[in-house]
């Protein structure tokens, strides 16, 4: 599947999920949720790398789940701003590749 396919499926899930919420999420709400999820991911990474005590049975699953949550929210933000993630990601990879090549890497 392409990012575009995943985005479409994600937006369908988000629409269904919104039916369970007391109000529709704004872009600000989505942005705050993204920061929350990144914070949750950081907490799990700190536990995985032994900076904090692990309180989870399956830390790898928890990290995987948080990464997936972050991707879901990124799709919602991209949709709000009408950003084609396939195109944006391809452009970013090209720019980074060119920068590395210019440094002989």
C-alpha cells in the first residue's frame, strides 16, 4: 500500500472514531494529541533504554502502538492542510539525498 492508501483508510477510521467523541477534533486538538502521543512514545523509549523503570509487559508492542498512533494523527493533519504525503516524503528524500551527495556521502 502507498501512503495515499494508508491515509485514505486512516481518514475513514478517524471519521468513525469521531462519532464516539463529544465534539469533532479541530486542527488544534489534533496537534495537541500529536504532542501527547510523542510524549507517550518518549516515555516508552526511556523505559526501553533503562532510564526509567519498565511497568509494561510488552514494551515493544507499546512502542509500535504509539508509532502507529502518531502516523494516524499525521494523516489527519496532512488532510487538514491538503498535503500529499507521498509527494512531500519523496521530495524530502530527494533533498536529503542531494545534500548527502554534496558532502560525498
